[in-house]
């Protein structure tokens, strides 16, 4: 398959292109139904003569090119409807009836606050041209009315308020929120790319639109892009500010799978200055060795690295509710635990050569002994809750 992407250097174009390259080059094998022979990348600055060449050869078009922040409103019509017309006429002249995906906008509904929007009007005209091309040639018109998008590689001050806020907050700059209660409908770029790859495989969800709201229907002319999230502008800013404070410590927010906050955190990190990517940790040392907290992970507890000097035994304590995993990654150890008030001692001989995760059970006093007299023992430890110095839940008792 030969695929033409217009607007290939833009936010959506770059994310889609790089993912298509992964499929083409065999780095992503999760899409066996997509076989890519060539990618034709077209953008501002491309030789206009190449458009005719690409339109003769392509098997699928992702039409992502457009204008959303012009110097004057006339550029909306030229960059959105005008270039769409040029593309479709070039395909028609080449006798190429391949599917055309069109990146439109919910502003094309011209409903509510979008009424009279020059940008929305230019996108609505581009839609009309795409549907007319389909009716005339039999080509499929896959028109997506997209909400605001966010994710990596979006341009601050241009593509998205999310990109602007992420860029500024990651650099310690202030952001202005004029209307905290203003609601945004957002779609994550990775979710959109998955939807576009589905369309390439011939899998779409038809819909119509009631104003800006999609209405799923088998007879729909439009294509639905699922996975949108609604957030208030003030909440968005506050969440990003909380990320900034957490990246200054070895901590993570709660990041439920598929949640908006998980996608937003990945987006925020993509704007983090490289010098902030490295974070020194605090190593607490004594004659027995060292203990270094690596990460506090919201409701998922705490990760640490424990180093025991040769012949040293550590632990000899128990917890009420806290429980832990001990995983030796280098060296050889004997882990012991005993129920408080009981006599039976359970022993686990473990080593870095055969990693084993051993649970330290609530109500059991436990210890870990470095069996080597010459080498250090290195153990990865995970606790189900963060350490709270006000309520340490740790009580000394020999195994």
C-alpha cells in the first residue's frame, strides 16, 4: 500500500507518519493487516509537482493539511477548502478513486459558539468538497470532525492550550486562566492515531452530528473518533501544576489505565526540559549498607533499593497493614519471616541469578541476610503504601 499524507509535518501528521513508519519497518507488528510499500509525505514547502505524482500512485490519502492560525481570515478558505479542492481535483484527474480521510473539526458544525467561525466555515466547505468528490467518483470519503487534540509534538502557542500550559508549567512559568469553568473536549493523539489506523484497515464507526455532539448511526456520513475527555480549563491548569511539583520528587500521581490523567501526564513529560529529566536520589547510609527510595507511586506504594554489606542482616521488624515484595537482583540472600506470636520460621534462599519475588506478610516479622562475606547484596523492595513518618507501622522484633 502506498499512502499519501498531506500536512505530514504537522502535529497529527508527524504522529501518524512515525507510527506508519514503525509498521512499514516491522517495528510494530500489531497491525498485520497493514502492508506499507511507500509513504508520500507532503507539506508546506513540498514541490507542488510532487502532488500530482503522489496522487497518481497512492492507495490511500490522509488529508491532514490545513490552516488554523492564519494572519488573516482569507487564509482559512485558501488553506482548508482551497487546498482540499486542489487535492481532490488532482486525484480525479489521475483517475484515482482511493479512499480519502479528511481531518475536519467540530467547528464545522457552526453550532453554538462556532456560529459564523471563519475557520469552521472553511472546514465545512472542505467537508462538502470531500462528499461531492465521493458522490462523483465513488471514492470513500472518511470525514472526521475532531475536537481539540493534545499529546506529544504539539506546538505550544499554536496547536493546543494543553501544549501551551505544559510547556510553560514545565519551565516554571505562570499560565493565565481567564475562565476556569470553560469546558474543553479533548482527544489524545495516540487514541486518534489508533482510530486512523483502524480506518486504514477499513474499520470505521459511522456517525452524524447533533451540533458538536457525535451521534452513532450506521447511516452516518461521518467517522467517529472515540476516546474524548471533557475537562474544565481551571482543572486542567491545576492538574498540570500538580505534575510540576511531583516531578521535583520521586513521586507519581495515580494514573489509572485509559484515564485522562494518564494521557495528560505523558503529554506533560514530553514538554519537560531535558535537564529536568534526571533527578538525584537520597541514599541513606549506615554501617550495614544503604537504603534509597526510588519512587512513590500514588496509591501503588513505594519502590526502593536496599544494599546490604557482606554478612549483614537487615529488617527484624513487622507491620500491621503494610506488606512488601523483596526481589534480590544481585547477590545471594536468606529471607526469613515468622508470624508475630508464633514459632514457625519460614525461610527463602534467593539470588540475583534466579530472581524471586518474596512477599513480606502483614503481622509477620521478617529479615534479609546477605550470605556472602565478600560481596554486597542488592535488593529491590516494593511496599504497598508510602512511608509515613507520623505513622511508620514498623515495629522491631527478631525473627
